[in-house]
């Protein structure tokens, strides 16, 4: 389900672009970190941090002007990064499904980063709306109850709890180091480079069902990578002590059922849903604070889904 497009606004507070700064981007080989780093590298000195197990990804980043520095969040090894960086964008996440490893990486690694970059003018920690406790079709504001949202998925048993713990670490680090910090709870990122809707398209192509929660519809706030990149300066500008906590998602509240129906309409590939209680609940979020601090998103979800299909499977696009 989507907002009435005629009621949408795309204005918001003006934030100066990031230019001439030294910016560290962690998780730089990931779906979000990579396009953010490449975009910022056009006008800044960008240092990309990751484990760099993929030589192709590293080569693409370096070709785009990103200086690549290996780090190990689990071990807390971040000393190769420039301590005098102006801004740190922390998209790195450890998802091994092992409690000790994931707590060390997501909390200990974050603590090491904040200590190393304690003199930065802003630190943006990318969290997730998976920190909210399942509450059906409740619309979550930033001060709502937290809990184990993703533990229902056996392959992400540690994810929600580790991300909640990481938020606690970020809150402490902001106060401990007087480091202006934003904790941004990201909804569903997607774009030409993939995302959850792209996973669903692959399931549809394979003739496999798409799981949805029995308490239908399964509603989220997909946010296009173009809007993610555009909102980074606003998140930097919102950094404060104590840390600013803000929901981060697309203006449109959209269900899995709706975006899969749109994928089917665009491609002619049928979709079959499998209602179950062994998947995550809806996580619809209140975006008032985001609109106030950062502004509104501009990519309509239908346009974004069409672009995703055109990039991932152009041979399937029917209109």
C-alpha cells in the first residue's frame, strides 16, 4: 500500500553537500556502502573500509576514486584508517550468526571505530528497523519498544539483538568521546544494484513462493539508493551529543505483496505468496523526525522497482 502520491512532498531542510572532506565509509563493499562511497568520492577524499575478500569489488572502488583500507571489526583492528577523518559513515555489519563473533564485531568494532575517530565532526551509525519488537501493524516511532525482530529467521538469529547492542555502544561512544553521532534506523534499501525486492524477483523466476506474514500485509518503507545517497549530508548534519536517533526509510509505506505484484505486472512473471508466522512482521515506521531533520525521499517506489527490473533483468521488462 502506498501513500497518495499527490500528497507527497519532496522538500525539506537544506543541507550543504559534503565537499572537500575526508570521509571514512565502512562496509564499503556492501549494497549501501559501495554506492555511497562512490558518490562521495567525486568531491571528497573517501577511505573505504572492509575486509576486502572480493578483489573485483575493491578494484571497482579504487577505479572510482575510493582509497581502500582493510579492517577487522571483530578484532577491533581499525588503526589503518585516518584518525583525522572529518566524517565517518559506519555501514559495516557482522552477520556470522555466531553470538560471540557478532557481538564483538558489531559492538566492539564500533567502539574501536568511535575511539579511533573521536575527533571527527560527525559519526553516522547505520542501524536498522529490525531493532523494533514485533507489534503487528503498529507504526514505530524512535522511542518505541525494541526487541528481537529477526530472530524468527534461523539464518539471522543474532541480527536484531546485535544491532540493538550496537546502538547502545554508539550512544555510549557519543557521550564518552563527545563525538556528534546519528543513529539511523534503515528500512529496506534497494536500487539498481538489488535489495530485498530483487531477491523476491529471483524467487518468482524460480517458481518458488514469497513468504509473507500471516498478519497481512507485510509493510515496510523501501528506500532507493539514490535517496540514501542524497540523505547522507542531512544525517551528518543531524549528528549530536547525545546521539540523534532517527528512522530512515522511503516516504511510501509499501507491502511485500504490493511490490511483488508490481514486479509481476512489469515482467509477466507470476507471484505465489506463502503466508507464515515464521517470517518477520510488518515494520512500518513514523518518519516525522526524518522529515524534520533530513527531508523527504524523491524516488517513487514504482519507479524504483521498474528501474530495478531494468537493471537486473532487462529482458523481462514489458513496459
